[in-house]
């Protein structure tokens, strides 16, 4: 029994909880303690959805029904696709609240039953790695994501209105078809809504990555604990301090529990993974195209913003794909660890039982995007290759 399990659970979910609170979803998962929390959470969710719709719907209408030039369509389609993806991911994060709650409950149970300092140290090491990864990609995502909406408009060339009044253009078009967005205070209101959109869209992406990092780190820790127990199996059997069969039963039970946990995590995140991979592929392609256009126009500020955003999205994609790769590798390592122990010093019955563990590890646990593609480093490389192919297509179409 781990007497510090409450502190350990609180620490392991620290950043996951913080970013989910920013978008109002944590209380859907953890429950409401009072009416004030419920009102604040619902208010945040309302403002988040309104800011997303405020940008996505007018932009989509402007892109598909008003713009005729293919170059402009491509420039607008990328941000609109990203906003649509964030909206869908936010909806599924809300709808999967009960699935996340079930995963968090299993995390609490796993921390509670940790018995040795060595096993607790394994879990804490994985939590530290998850926290560092979350901090790095959240910082760079907020910097580059927010700068796209807050800094880029002021660095763009101003244009002159009819009354000789110059003004900076807005990043997301579409509302000017329905109202005079450049008249004060409408311009200030629209600019604030665009900033809110940037904040919530980045927060949604960061919350998703934080959930992935926390859940995958816990799964890797549990698999590593079972591998550590395999090493103890031979040692304890030789010293006859414990029954080998009972310890093997603990290992099998822990391994099956980890596999079931990973299955629940994959089920909870599969739709969000799908939208994230598809949208990221399109947005990276558009950013590459915009960089080539800015390079021709010698727009240094635009190039810096586009390159920074490209690096941010690419790093974000790398993190979530590496998480899936790491999880599969840990599953395969369990089979290797089962074979590498001194199984020949175990009783025949115990050695034969290890064969089942090796067979199960041949099908390592994997995260998927909508059960269509696996989340791995191979997917990451495929996305980058696809973005280059689509970039060549965009350049051929616009010439």
C-alpha cells in the first residue's frame, strides 16, 4: 500500500489537470464540488465554443463561397482547417469525459497498490519525463500560436480606409462580408475575439498533448514495473522467499491490467488523434506554401511567424507520435525481458507459463487514429512526406 498515493496522483496529473481546467473540461471529468465551479466551467466552455465558431464559420464561408483566387483559398484554408480540427477535438474531449474519468480512476488504483520504493521511483521517473515534455511543447505552442494572431496583424502592411484612416488588417477574414469590422469599437471587439480564439485553440491542443503525455507515461511506468518484477522472479525463486507461481500471477495480472488501461486510453483518444493528424498534415502543407510566398515577397516577419508556427506544429506532432512509438516499444520490451531472465532456472510449469507472456507481447499495445492508422514515428514521417507532396500540388495549381 502506497501511503503517498494521493500526492503521487495529484503530481502525476498536475499539468493535465491545469490545461483541462483552462478549457473548462476538468470538472466534467472530476465532478463539480459546488455550484460556483459548475458555473465557471460552463462559462469557459461557452466562451471557448463561441470564439471557435466566431472564426471558423465566417472564414469557411469566405473561403468556399466568396474567394475566387486559388492562392487566397489555400492561404485561408489552412487556418480554417486547424480551427475546425480544434473545434472537433474540443467536442470529443468533452464527450469523452467519462472515458477520461475511468482512465484517471485506474491511475489512482495503480498508484495505490505500489508497494516498493523501486516501483514508485520507476513511476516518478516517467512522470518527470511527461512533465518536462508538457512544459516544453506548451511553452513553444503558446508563443508561436498566440503570436500568429496577436503580433502578425501589427506587422502587416496597413491599408487606408475611405476617410484617410489607416488600419491593420485582421488575420481571419469573413466577418467583413456581414458587417463593417474596421469601424471602432467593432474592430477592437473582433481583434479580442481573435485573440481568445488563439488562446483557446492553443489550450485545446496543449490539453490534448498533456493528456497523452500523462496517460502514456503512466502506462510505460506500469509496464516497466512488470519487467522489474520479472527480474525478481528468478531471484526470489532461488532464495525461496516467495512462491514463484504467486509472483508470476501478480506479474500476469499487472500486465493484463496495463494492457486494459492502454486499450481504454486508445479508445478515449482515437477520434481526437484522427482529427489532429489530418489537420496537422494540411496546416503544415499550407504553412510551407505560405513560407515560399513570403520568401518571394521578402517578408521577413511573415517568414519568421510561419516558420515558428511550422516548427511548433511539427514538434507537437513529434511528441504525440513518439508517445505512441514509446508505448509500443515498452510492450515489445516486456517480451524481451521475459525471455532474457534466467527462465531455465525456474520450475518447468513456471517456464511454460512465460511462453504466454512472450506471445502476448508480440502484439504490443498501440494508439490509433480512428482505428485507421497507428500513432508512431512512421506516421510522423508519413505526415511530413505528405505535406511536401501537397506543397508541390499547391504550387502546380497556383502557377
